[in-house]
C-alpha cells in the first residue's frame, strides 16, 4: 500500500466543482472525490502555512508551543512515524515556511524544498515540476512509499498561468497584486473580480496537472495500490470581509478546506458533518497500519466514518491564529499568544474569540459568508461555545514546553535563500 498526500497552498473549499462551485474548475479532483470520501465541512487548524502545517503534521494545536511554529523535537511527525513502519518517504515542495530549518525534513528519505533552485520567473516551483521530481523518485523505488507533494500554484501573486499575455497587462496585474495586499481598502469590486478569475484559472491548471500525474501513475501500474489524499493548509481572501490574502482571520474562506480520501478499501461517501484536520495525521497512520503516538490529539476519521450510525451530540473543530498581520512578520514564524484568536466550528454555528475584543457568532446554515454577528442576539449559544474555547485555552496553558531539537543543519546561505523566497511571495519587504 502506498499513500500520496497532495496539499495545496491557499485552496478555498468553495472554489472546487465537487464542493458546489458553479464553474468547472476541478474535473480530475472531482473524479477522485466521486471514488472515495468527500468531506464537505473539513476545517483546518489555522489560517496560514507555518501554524497550519506544524499542527497538521503533529496532530496538535498551533498555540500549544507558546507561539513557536517550527516542529518541536518532542512531537513526532507523519513522515517520521511512517518511516518507522517500513515505508519509503519523500517530500517535494517550494514553500520556504516548510524548509528543513523548521523541522519538515524529519523522517523523509528524500526531501526537496527547492531552496537550491533558481526560480527565475515565479516565486515557487509549479505543479508540473513537482510531478516530474515525484515520478523520477517513484520509477526507481522498491517497496511501498509515502509521498507528500505541496503545491504553491494557488498562492499569490496572481498572474496568467500561460505567459503569453501582453507585457502591459502583466505589469498592470503585478501592480494590482501589490496593491491588493498593501492597500486592501482601495481595491474595487471589479479589481477583486480580476484577481479571483486568475485564481480560478490557476485551479484549473493545477487540476489538469494532477490529472496528468494520475495518468502517469496508471502507466506505472501504481495508482490502484495507492491511497490519495487531497487537502489544503488554508484558503484565501479576495475582498471577503474587506481583506485579501490569509493569516490574520478565522473566517470560512480561510479555514474551510477541501478534504478527499480515496484508495483501496475506502468506500464512497459524502461526509457532511464537520471534521477537524487534527484528525488527518492519525487517519494517514491508520490507512498505512502504523500506530499513532500518545502525543497525537486527534483520532482516525475512518472508524467514525465506518460507524456512520453513531453521531456524538456535538462535532466541532477548533482553529487558531493571532491578530498580527502575517505580512509584517520576519522570517521566523511565531504566533503572539497574547493576541490569540480561536474559533470553534460546529455543523451550524461558528464562534470566534479574539483576545481583548468582543466575540463573533455566526449561524452558518443561513450565513456562510459570516456577515451577521449574532453575539448579542443569541447569548446562550455564544456562552456555550465560548466556554468550550476557554476550556481549550486552559488545556494549552498547562502544556509544558520542552527543549526542541533543531532540523538539519541550516547555513547562513540557506537562511538568505529562505528570506529571498519569502520576499518574492510578498511576506517580507
């Protein structure tokens, strides 16, 4: 049994055809969804990459480590555990937040974060490049494997997929991208629509490349013995709530992500209840027959799906971040616990707690866009959900932080490459 984990940076759940979007953006991903489990309400653990992936890889919460977001040495990761189960392991991506410096190379036989590559035209490696590397790895492999591919194609800046556009148009779009994140309040509705159309174009490109990748796995006679998981670290804002980008909020366009699991033994089912991405790591281990460590806070989704007749009284998902602008941070990712934001999400309700501010309560069944704050109209619901968050904060505060071990040796040259890549993605000035 093999498992391929496909994660997409900045992919909103509501822009996939299989999630109800009116445009046909994801025909190949839709095909995967039809053949296995499609989770309609999967909620990620945070709204930006460093905190989301640290939590996802370790089945923990971002604020548990006093705001530090590199993977701590005391926590075991998905690839480390899979490796102990006898699997070959490889990871390919081009996101500087997920570099070896932050602990993401642990457990991988092959780990390629593209930092040694000169990416001249774009600030990240495209899907076709990742697939080329992955296929070369798989072709010469003996034994079962765990493969992680993280796509950056959905990340800003938003420019045409094919570089045949007139130079004047590219210059206009480049400036528009900069303004969208530096002067968010001045972007018009029509300008936001232009960026969102480019985003949809990128989704279609990515889906086509994933389709080609699946066809190539068919040719290698690998696909039928492989489980595929498709998900995202967080979504993206396009003038939703008057903002662009991601990281500082916990609204649905940022924390509601796709989750598809398909492969041998996975039965077809559309799961409509809310699920938390804290359960993804133990689910991966369950599929591969590897025991989960006691440090994992989540549990496998598969037993609860198989026992579909048993529904607990309250399914919920917690997400965390802080209220500091992510684009003003330095290259070491860290959350400010004194400015924490925590949301609790049920099938119908959403409560957002922000340190020092009035809470936000939304009835998502009628208000998915979170436009009407019901905090004062439904104090009963607000109090119940707020008490759940307070209990969660108490739990996190009693978690003692131990010494963390470093990732692999990280030179000053590598440090500068990380900073250059972060600048090109808009995080650093």
